[in-house]
């Protein structure tokens, strides 16, 4: 698999110097071995075949290539679904991959990282806890902050298209200083210019905070999670935070950049499973 690295310039008022952040997202590494049960192994064969086009090892090699390409960046952010399910083989590979990351790194949950299709909510919660013990992972994947050369990088788990009350409190605290900030999430925020491409590609809406009236026939389905009160408050907070000029997301498997509100743009990156990564140069 050939890796495609796209460099884009992101305006960030208030910085004293450019800051380069490499984004890797949606690699969907799909491994299982003798440590995993038959269900995981069968699922891995299907998913790896689908994402790698029948080339075993291609997803893992591409991810390691991306990590190597990011070695000269100021930071690396992995915005979720780096693994496709929490098998022991996937978690072991992920832990080993972290040892190759040279710059400061944030890892944010995607909806696949900790959940396979057959898992209960309780099993998914247990799988989320496994990430805390992974060697090389230096942040909790549900929420983290990294300050790099005057730029605040905030990683937020919105893998269920919601923001928890606890994370709303953390966002309020960490955006309060008002300095140059970028939010990194898995699912993009709703944007009017993103909605139609999203619907056309997925036949459903994968954006956080989409207005229910746009898709009333499916608004009550579980895969379309209308914003809960804490999520609505978080979206209001983001819109009114003067230092937040960029939101960086994945999840949709295609590239699309959209204005969110005056002074802020959302940058949605295509999937690493297709060999795509981005180098974001935040520029004063």
C-alpha cells in the first residue's frame, strides 16, 4: 500500500511560530491470533481482507510507515479507529507501534477501537480500560491535552457522537485561557457543507450535533445520536471559545474541509486504511 501524505496550512492566530502536527486516523488494523477466540479470528479475516484488498500485513505496514514519516513533526495525533476491534493481537500490535512514535503523541478513541459488533456495553467498557495499560500510550484516550510551542492540542473522545458532562467540564477548563487551540476528535462536528457528502457516502449521518429536522425519518435510530444536553452545551462552548480556530477529525473515510463558524474551520481526514495521512502546519 502506498502512503499518501497531504500537507495543509491551518491559520492559527496567536502563535509565535509554525507548529506541525501529523494526523493519522482510521487505519482499521484487523489482527487476531491464537490468543483470541474463533469469533475474533473469523472477524479479522473478513475485515482485514476488506480493508487491505486481500494483502495481509498491508494495514500494519502502512501505519508504521506513517508513524515513521511523522518523526520530524512537533506532535502526532491519532484520531481513532487505528485498530478495528480490541483483540489481543490488535492491542499488542498497537502497543508495539507506539514505541516507534518519536514526537509527543495523543491517541483518541474511535468507535471501533474498543468495540467489536457482538460486544455488550459492559464488554466495550472493559475493553476501553485495557488501553490505559498499553505501554507507550501516554494519555487516556477519552480526553487529553498537549501543549506544543504555544499551541494547545485537545483530544476529545466523541466516538459515540456525544460529549460527557465530565468532558464538558474539562473542555470548559482547558479552553478558558483563550490561547491558540485545536480540537482533535474522531467524529466530525456537524457542518452544513459536510452533511450532504456524508449522507451520500454513508447513507447516514456520522457528525456530532446534526440537526434532527434534516433527517427526520432516521432521527430516532441508534446510529443517529441526537445531541444530549452536555453535547449541546459543549458545541456552544466550542463556538464561543475565541482561541479555538481548528477542529480536526476522521471517521468518515474521506477528506473534507468545512467552515464551522467565523474564525474556525474543520479538517476531516481520509482513512489510513487507504494509506492517507495529513501533515497540519498551524501557522501564525
